[in-house]
């Protein structure tokens, strides 16, 4: 850090650049069994939805190959 060249009337303003808190935050609460199961269920639902949409969407992304030649040949043979 850099030091201020101009005088500062309040010492805490000059020290604010390198201030570190000595107060530690409280520890996080542990998740209960129900909360952990609920989060897992939500995660599995999201993953299953993505996999399902991929499975249902892949046939739509395949290039459509119409059997046009076989239909034309059958139509011309029938005449």
C-alpha cells in the first residue's frame, strides 16, 4: 500500500487502508438431515430435467432424411 503524503487530522482515517477486523464471524450451522435430503432432491431433479431434455431434444437436432426416392419409385411402379 502507499502512504498518504498529506497530513490527515484523524488517525483512524489514515489507518483505514490496512484495517483488519479481529471479530470472527460465528460458525455456520450444520445442515440437518431433512435440509440435506431436500437439497439433494432438488439437485437430482435439476440434473434429471437436463438429462431428459437432452434425450428428448437430440432426435429433433438430427438432420431429417426423408425417404423421397423410395416413395417416388413406388409411385412410378404403381402406374
